């Protein structure tokens, strides 16, 4: 069972730099949709937003740390 989206969102938002306003707004908009937070589709939409804002390749050491942490938080949320 995945981590509730509200908890996942809280962890992800903590990792994203404030200057990444578009990403933060896009993620906030996902939560404002009238879908149920436990609906599997909303997790997919949430991931798509994250992927839209990070490189479409494997992350490299030179990529910002927030991208690595965000990826780990999302991945780990399904392993708990």
C-alpha cells in the first residue's frame, strides 16, 4: 500500500527549492483536483508532473540534489 498522497506530497515539497515555483504549483494543482487522494490515477498524475520537471534520463551526479531526493521519496513511498 503506497504512502497516502498527502504525506508523499509533504515530503516531496520539502525537497523542492522555493525557486521551482512552476513545479510546486503544478503539484499543488494535482491535490486540488476533486479525485480521491487514494485513487491510483492521482499518483500517476503526480509522477507525471514530477517527471515533466526533471530530465528525461537517468539522473547524473551533476543533477541537483532535490531531484535525487524527490525521486527517492516517490519511489520509497511505495515500499512502505
